């Protein structure tokens, strides 16, 4: 039983870490698309301060979206870990009840 619990917790933590990795990758992709789009805009428009402002706004929006994606992944990860802790508590109580019943 303890080995199963340890295995389950490892799997849940792995799932949480995977979610965070995916979120970071998605955030990087969003930022890269924003930079490419900003460069396209700059290349298509004459050199004015307005184009630079637009580029900054696009990148800022992409960074905000990336932060949101990462934060959502962290929240899901926390929920997964909380589920694991609840599962751990249930198993520990079950083990204690078994031991007490056997004494």
C-alpha cells in the first residue's frame, strides 16, 4: 500500500510538472508569434514612433497572455497536488485504522 501511494503521488506530481512545462512552452510560442507579428508590422509601416508603440503593445499583450497561461497551469498544478495530499491523508487514515484494528 505505501508503495502504491508513493507511486500515485509521483504520477500526480509528474502530471503537475508536465502542465507547467506545457504552459511555459505555450507562453514562449505566444511571445514568439507576437515578436514576429510586431516585426512584420514594423517592416510594413514607415519608420515612425507609432510603429514602435504598436510593437511594444503587441509584445506587452503577448507577455500578459503568457503570464496568464502559466498562472492557470500553476493553479491546475496546485489543485492536482492538493488532490494527491487528500489521497495521501485517506491512505494514512486507512493504514492507521488497520493497525489499530489489528492491535
